[in-house]
C-alpha cells in the first residue's frame, strides 16, 4: 500500500464512501450539504484529491460522523483500498451488522465496547467459515 499522507487520504475516502453507502446518500447530496463542489468530492472519493482540513471537517459534519472516525483505519484490506478509487466499496460488515457513532456515558461506553469486541469475534468466525 502507498505510504505517507496518501494512506490517510485513502482511509478518509474509503470511510466517506462507506458512510455514503450506509446512509443511502449520493455524492451530489453530500456536495449540497457541505458546500464542496461535486468535482472536488469526486476527486476525493476517486483517491485523487488532497482535501483540506476544512473540507474534511465539512464532510464529516454532513455525514454526522466525527472527523477522527473518518481517519481511523478501515477494516478493508489494503488490496481493496488500493482498488477502491472511483468504485463502489464492498461492505466490510456482514448482513445484520452496522456501525453507529454515539455519545455515551463511561459505563455505556464500557458496555458497548464489550458488545463490539464480541461482535468482532463473531464476524471473524463467520468470515473464516466462508
């Protein structure tokens, strides 16, 4: 996989494409919500853009996701990441699972972390069976 800041742009655009798909949004809808031109969004989501922090923050806000979440590693493997530019990403989660970002108390976060860890084990087991 490519090194340096480009890796972060790949992670960013991959997570943006995933969230657009999960929310049933189009790039045109995202452009309207962010004020970012469709051509800039297309460059970003095709892996060719070099988005500013302001642009990334506007995208994160429109997707109702914290910007750091969009910069976290994705669970898609590096080959899929490299091939993803300009295409529809496959879901990285099996049917019946979804991601959700929420504000929680420390106790709630502890419980959710336990569920998260449990589900990651189940997902791994499912993928190994296929």
